[in-house]
């Protein structure tokens, strides 16, 4: 099995599809995981300036370290670079910065002809410079419509990356259509079946009023339909509404109502303590290009936990239409809440065993060995 150099988000946070897949591949190969190199240039804000400082000159520990005893084959590197460089000069500088830092680490780890895997288009310029045997682009989002991304810059990087890639993996049917058919493979998201199907105790900070609970977990960003949620929470005072996840906006956009509870971010392994004990899981997305191309991990996690689901209608949810309810307007969401209360008690969806991350990683391993 060939080793991997992986460009992804910062390792160890809420696990992305990349982390789910790579941690399983690490059972029989070594991984050099490069923490996030960014998808947009910094703005003139305190947070952005701080991030840019850390990426280029700051205090983040440079070099690499073994991830943990749980993942002894994963070595995590923090490197200095220019986030999402746009000009040819900036791209050349960023490439040289990244290559000069990574080559000594690759030599120390004795990675021989590794596969270069990137989930970030902005790693395009290092392709061909790390003695890799193949390049894999794993596309989990439509970066050209993703909020908080420099779309034009990322589009240019993505075009270059796809030209270098031996294999493109796309997480949704719509994303597959963006790339050359001959090198593109559909790899849908999986689910941690063991985590979400095994019974978990009820979280202590869930509301205890006795009312039914509608819950959501995930990033509180601008892809949620806050206007609809505000109307729904005001209309349905007979329900408690729970929101879990990092706040990615400059203000809290959630309604300030007695039946609305923002519980902050939770560790991934804690999520079943919520989803197994609320009455319904919500996917209240705005219908834009980003959502039409997305495949949110929480959809299968909600279902595997046995939760009823009410979702905005987006393509990745269509295959599960017999297991959830679609709604878009406040009246449709409200009517769906009524139907949830008439449903029988929850049942764990064990059929998701065929869609586990373990199954996905076996399929992925075969694809990697073929390039």
C-alpha cells in the first residue's frame, strides 16, 4: 500500500469526510496530513488577520508530529504559506514555501512515491513537486459557490488541479458533472454506523420541558434559512428547537425565543446523545448552488441514529425520500412537525451498514491501488 500526503482541513476538529476516509486508510499505510492551507485571502478583520499571520509568519508550531496514539500512522504537518494566492508571483512564492517545508518532512518519514491527495484546490501548485506517484483530487463541495471562499481564485486552482489529477473523487452526482468523465469517480459519503446506531445516554443540556424537540447540528453559517426558522420557532411554541455547532457568522442569527436553544459546538462522538433523543432532525437549507451540490454528512447520521428528518429538497437527499419529509416553506415545515408526532417510535436504520465509512474506505483503497 502506498503512503499518502493529504491536504485537508486542520486535523482533529469535527471530522470531515476526508478525515473519516483517511483515518481508515491509515490502518495499513502512513499518512502525512498537511493542515489547512486556506481557500481565501484574508480580509481586513481581526480574525482573518490572525489566521493569515499564523499561516505565514505566526505562532503555530511548524513541522510535524504524530497525530495521537489512536492514529499512530498519521503525522500532522503545520506549514507556512500564503492563503489562496491569486497572482502568478504569489502562487510561485506559496508553492516554494510549501515544497521547501514538506520535502524534509517527507524525507524524514521516508515516504517513497506517495500518492498526493488534496481536498483543497489551492494545493494545485505543489503537484509534481513532492515526488508523488499519483495525484487524487477529492471534491466534497462546490468550491466555486461555497460561502467564504475566493471563488475566482479557487476556480483557477481547481482547473489546474484537475489537469494534474490521475483520479477525481466527487461526493455528489452534481459534482461529478463538473469534471472529465474518464478520470472521475462518484464516492458518496458514508456514516459511522457503530457510533450512531449504538444507544447513547440523553445529553444533560437537552431541554427537559417535555415538549418534542427539533434539532440541528452543523455549522451555523449563511446556508441556513434563518428567516424561515424564525417564523417556524415563533409559530410552533409547542416545540423546543435545539441548534448545535460552531457559529461562523459575526452575529448569532438564531431567533431569541424561549423555545430556541443554542448549545454551542459538540465533539463528534457526543452527537448521538442529542440526535437519538430529539423528535426530529432538521436540514433547513437555503436552496442555492452550494446546497444543490452538497452532500451533508448529517443526513445519514440523523437517519442512522433513528431520528425522523425534515429537510429542504436538495439532490443528495432525494435517494432517501422514503425515509424523510421534504419541506421548504414555514407552513410545510410546520405540517411536517405535525406528521412527525403521529409517527411510530424511532427505529435505528441498520441498513446503513452498506454505507459505512468502513465500506467506503475499502472501495477507495481499490481505486487508489488502480492508479
